[in-house]
C-alpha cells in the first residue's frame, strides 16, 4: 500500500469498546471502516446509527465474522470482542491474510496463546495488541530516558491495574463479561495496561524474557460490599477474584517486576508504574522522577548534628521539554481520541504497519507473553503461590532477534522519523 493510502478496517464485535474506537477513528483521515460484524442485529443497528450521526457512509454489515474476512474491501481487522473470543478470531484473521489488532485482556490458557503464535508463524501476518498504555506520554518518556542511559542499569519495576470497578458486582446480572471473569476466576485478570510498557522498557522478547512468576491473592470482599451498598441487600454472589492480587515476575536478565491487580476496592485509578535503575527511578504514584546528578540531593543534620542525605523528587512534567518521546513532541498539541490520546496513537502505529506491510510494534510474541500472566497467575494462586514458568513463545529467538523495522512508532528503540 502507498503510505498515503486509506486503510480499510473491519471491526468484529460491536460492544462499548467498538464504539469508543469508532469515536477516535472518525477523527482520523487515514482510515475508513468498511465492514462491521456482530452476532446481534441490535448491535449492528446501533453502530449504523452512530455512522449516520457522524454523516459517515454505513459499512457493510455481517453476522458471521468469517464472511467479513472474505471481504476484499477489508485490509485489516480490529477485534474488540469478548476476552474468550479474541484469540481464535485473531488466528482466523491471520490465516485470511488480514493484519489484526486485538483488544486487551488476559488468556485462558497457554494453549490458545501457542495457537496464536503458530498462526502468525505459519502465515507471516502480524497480530498486534492495541495496548494503548504503551503510547502514554509518561511511559514513552521514561522509555526514552532509559534508552539514553539516564536510569543506569535497570533493576526492578512495578506495574498494575488498580481501578475501583465496584459497579461490575451488579453488572453480573447483565452477563457483563468482565464481571463474569471476576466471579469465576482468581488471578491477575487484566495485566497488560501496566505490564505492556514495562515489558518494552525491559526489552522482553528482544534480549530478555519473562522466566517465572509467583502470585498471591487476598480474600475477596470488595465486590460483595459494593453490591450490598448498591442494592441494600446482602450479596447473593460469591466473587472468586481476590481483592488484591500480587504477582512477582523474574526476568532472564535478573530484573524483577511486581504487579498489582485490584478492581474491587475504593481507590483512585493507578497503573502503579515504577522503573528503578542504578542511577534513577520513575514512580507514577509520586508523580516524580529522581535521576542522579540531575535531581535535588543535599545534606542535612539530624537532631544529634549527624549528617544525612536527602533526595527529592523532580516532577515528571519537568522532564517533558528535554526528554519527551518524539511521538509526543509531534502530537502533544494535536491529541485526539480516547484515553488522553493513547487510543489514536496505538491505532496510528497499527495503520502505519498495515500501509508499509511491516511488523507491528507490538507483535504476537508480546501478546502471548503479556496475556499469559492471567492463566499463569491463576495456576500459581491455585497451588499456594508456587512459582510457575513462562513458556518461551519465541522458541529461543529472544536471545538474538533481528532488529525491528525502523519506525517512529517503534517501542524498543527510539526513531525520530
């Protein structure tokens, strides 16, 4: 495809996430939605109404996604379907030669992840998780600073998903999918928002990999409390997901990553980002960065006149001017779309790969490694927090992979063009 050519997108699954993706796509000139699919006619009718409201031509509608994959007017496919259907649909997309962007979520088994990897390797067609948090301003700036050596050698990271979603407790009756997973499963059910950016910073699957994890879950009380507060009645559901799930990952290069999943307790939103190196640290919840030789450090005397050293945070924003990632240098004054602009940047990265027929910046091995945390954490918790090994989805290629295609959207190295 020519670099200026419009990318024709098909969307499979027309729930709430599809609607937010559309809201961003309508603001982007470089793409057009030419086909949509859902098994429910009312969903198709609702989506057509959204196109009408934006004075955009209605796309062709299908109720069988396999028919959409045969549509010659579809170059690539977005799959914002249920968590359990993302991966088999993505496999079919690749087998039909369609670039595929899957929405975030955790895996139910490593077997389905191996199927995803094999579908890519047998066809050569890319699969990208649309993990928008990889394109967050702070995450990309920290990546840029790490690659420039400001943090020294990386030692330890933290990440997570901490979000008060108590309303999921009463959404169970409506068969809301995330609610059902929290009702039935116990593990880190939503790992990729925090883990994706950290994995890229640590060069996972490119000279480094996840080796093993241990997970521990607390008791589950938050959803029941939220349901009782909402209904005024004693909760009649027993949620299996622990209120706080803590996972520790060991990496091949010696780093460790601590993850927190907590969606049932009252608290402000956080992805709990932390990157600690031998010369610096970023801590999301402090809104700060400390870098040796740059950030404030001075001596004070204690009450006995003994000297001690004080280290102070610099505000994250104070580093923007010098260390903003080139992507955000270009887009910070023209941010569009959901989640603070991250949605549009992730989609632009995907569309750029489709046009240029190059690998996507988040590839199938990334998808497999990140999504596997869910099923592996379930296993660890079920076995009393025993260590569980990660499969090497690259089959050894992580040791010395060929360099990624140069792209401004790359997430392993920094390219200005």
